[in-house]
């Protein structure tokens, strides 16, 4: 057998690529990376929630909310999930709450009053932590 014949025979014996197997491998890698990203995101959120809860004493955090505000619902759920102590009032049901909301000049809800003096618009956990730490 000549060298050129050996090369042709060797090439025909080489394993062929299987596109479906390559796709399945790629899909498995993507799924693992996505799962790891979700797990990391959950870990970071839980850590931030614990940090915020540790900074808040009863009476430190008050949420001014609206009954029709979907962001208020999300904020309430997140704070409850991390066992953050907070008070809440509704601008539709409580005239004193409405007056406080207007006095503060808040452009929307949820608005958080931190230690009776700092206003934080929205559930901005970083700004809430900063406001809580300033009052120490």
C-alpha cells in the first residue's frame, strides 16, 4: 500500500462529527451556565436582604404606598421575604399618609422614609442601606 492510499484509508476510518451530539453538548453547557447564574443571583439577593434586615430596627423604615402600584407590591414582597421590619401606609386610604406624601414632594410610590428624615424613592436597597447607616 502506498502512502496516499494509507491516508485515504485513515481518513475514511476517522470518526465523523455528529452535529446533533455537538448541539446537545452545547445546550448542556448553556443550561449549566444559566443555572449557575441563577443560583448566584439568588445568593446575592439573599445576602443583600439579610444585610438590609440587620440594619433596620423597628420604626426605622416606613413605606408610603399606593393601592394601585405594582412596584409597591414587589417592594412589600421582597421586604417580607427578607424579614425586613417596616411600616406601611396607603395614600388612598389614609389621609395622614397622603399629607406626608405630598409634604415630601415624592414623585411616585413606593417612597421610603428612613429614620423619619431620608426619602428614598423605589426599592433601591443600596440607597436604603446608605440612609440607614447615616443615621447610626
